[in-house]
C-alpha cells in the first residue's frame, strides 16, 4: 500500500463521508456539465465566440472583458469554475468514502480530466479562430464527459439504494437499447457536422469571418440537413418501437421512464428541426440554440437508458442454477 493510500485509509477511518454528499456532488456535476453545453451554444449563436480573442486572458492585455460580446464569452468561461469544483468534489468524495469504490474513483478522475480537457480544447478553439472542426470536437468531448457524469450519478444513486450498479435484464431488451444509443450518437455527430457547415459560425457579433465545413459538396449545408433529418426520423421511429417493445417485455419503471424521456425529447427535437428546415434560408438563432439544448438532453436520456438496461442476464449453465426449468415445462401428450 502506498503512502497516499495509507493516508486516505486513515482519513476514512476517522471521518466517514455521508453518501448523500457524494450524490449531491454527482448530480451537481451532471447538471453543470449540461448547462455549460447550453451556455456554450448561446455564446456561438450570439456571435460572441471571439468576444475574447485570446486565452486564457480575454485579450492580450486584460484578463477581464470590456464590451458586450466579450462579457458573454467570458461569462461562459467562468461557468467552468463551478463545473471543475463539482467534478473535483466527486473525485475527493469517492476517495474518502468507505468502503472505497474504485469505479467511482475512476469516474471522478475521468470527470476532472474531461473538464480540464474541455478548457484546453476551448482555448485551442478560440486561438484557431473558431475552426469548425475544433468547435465540433469541443461539443463531442462534452458528450463524452456527459457519459461519465451520467454513469457517475447512476452508480452513486444505485449504491445508496443498495441496488446493483449493473442490473441484469432480458438480452432482448438490453441489446436493442444499446443499439439505439449507438445510432443516437451517430445522429448527434451528424448534426454537429451539419451545424459546422451552416450559418451562425460564432463570429458575427465581432465582425470575424469564420470558415465552415464543406463535407457534403458544393451544396453542403442543404445536403447535410437532409441526411441528418432522415437519420433523425429513423431514430425517432426506432425509439418509439423500442418503447413499445420494452412495455411488452415488462421492462419496469426503471427502464421505461428514461425510454419515455428519449421519445418525448426526440419528438421535441424533430419539431424544432422541422421548423428549421422550412425556414432554413433565414431561421432565427434561438432555434439552433433550442436544437442543441434538446440534443444534449436527448443524449443524457440515452445514456441513462443504457445504464438502466444493464447487461444481458446470463443463461443458467447447470441444473442447480435453473431448478425450475423442468418444473415449468408443459406436460407432453401421450
């Protein structure tokens, strides 16, 4: 045992961390990480992405902002502080809890590292003049960090309830939920690329020209919108079908509730996207902000669904493990 491990063990022996504290920190990290994605989208859609053209200072001579768009961008940077505090709290509380749970320690470490990486990538995004690839990477890194935050909340809550971190369920439920989440992730990535090829690059408010992605040819934006819309429509249909399948399989409230949230949120995203499509020549900024915000909530709901689905229950391998198989078999007619 290392010196650090011995000292942490001594602290745990003298002072027990209430599980409620850990749960509060976990929820705070998840909520704040979700909010910083939403606030980051607001920065871009108000044209304030380069309101602070330098990093970590707002500009080359001042740490703090001096005009409107700079205040918006700098305010978003300041949101990183409570996010970092909540993430570090998750790590510290995981180290001090008794008994020690290594999975919660690694999740706390991953959250802290993810927030640090977001800050660094955010700086690179500013210094590269809002390069659309770094902007997209910044958003996708946020999605990865949200996976860690959601998993952390799930495991802390399950621990307080005395429930298993990974429940076992019917494979005919688990595998479709996982497949839906993978497909949903692909739709989110595609939407990120479409946004990177469209208007509202983030520099309008400060008069900066920001390059756009040209991934779908000369008419890249409209082509990307069509591809994303069709993929999202298929995803929505699959989500509804899975909801009915889970109900038919008696999935229970723990899984049915997040699947319900997925269906409701994807319906809202579809409504917003449909309005954007019919106004794509001149749609307002707030529609894009709403779409990004809803996509973030959808991702959280998908992550929670995967966690609630758990893992496939293994088949009994011996007669002792399945004593009721013979007893439940229907008698054969003679």
